[in-house]
C-alpha cells in the first residue's frame, strides 16, 4: 500500500477517533445530567454504571431532517472557516476557542489540542484552499462538509460536526478527514478560499 494512502487512512481513522471521543464525552455529559443517580455519583462510577454503547432514545422529531436558513449556513461556515484558519496559523488559542465545551473538556488545554491535530490529522495544518460543500443534519448531528486542498494539491473531505450554543454561536465538536483522490465536488458556496 503506498505510503500516501496509508497516511490518508491513518489520518481519516484518527479524525474519526477524535469525533467519536467528542461524541462520547457529550453523550456521557447528557446521561449524567439526565439521571439524578448518575449526576450525584463520581464520574468513574457513572462510567461503570452506564455503558456508552447502550442505545439512546431520541424524541421522534429529533430524527427529522433539519432545514437551515441562509443565515444559519453562513454562521456555520464562519465557525468552520475560523477553525481552519486557526489550524493553518497554528493558533492554538483560537482553534480551542471554537470547540464545543465537551471537546474542550476532553483536551483540557489549547496546546494539547493543537498537538493532537498535528499528530493525528496534520493535513488540517497544511490546508492551502478550502470550499464548503454543504451542511446537513445526519441523525442528531449537524455536519458541515468541506473540500480541503493541501500544499501538494491533494484533496481531502473534512466533515466538521457542530453544535449550536444557547446564544446561537456554533462550535466544533469534532472532525473526520478522508482522502478524496480524483473526486470532483460541486461547490455550493462559490469558489475555493485560498490561504497561502
């Protein structure tokens, strides 16, 4: 297997692991807040008492596809744009600031978060151009797809998972990155944005 393909597979898997970890942290926080017995127990007891892999019942309307207003789409794109630019600038503080609180708790410190990105999905730090492909609701998750081009002109599909805060601010929960060799994408938000 060529080295580039191996790195792409590893980067995609690493991004998936980060997204799963962030989702698991959010799920655990929800479970602990929703169950009085768990919320009074220490976190280690809560983990032992309730498996993260048990099915969670959603409200019937939670699975319905969501329609996003043009303002919501712009706000989501702005959150992702800020995150990508912070990665490229190696600005740990800015990248960390756009994370969802559960993801911030998982990583703890901005420098730790940026080091993790550099180790697990370094392509995000090497972004030269990007284009928004669309936002959609997948189950109970909001996902913004972005076509990323790195310094070697390879294209990658990044799927940013987001959550909306009470004030309307959008935050990044996680990101999955996968190679897209030869893939032609229809860009929904205009031309690519150059960074370098």
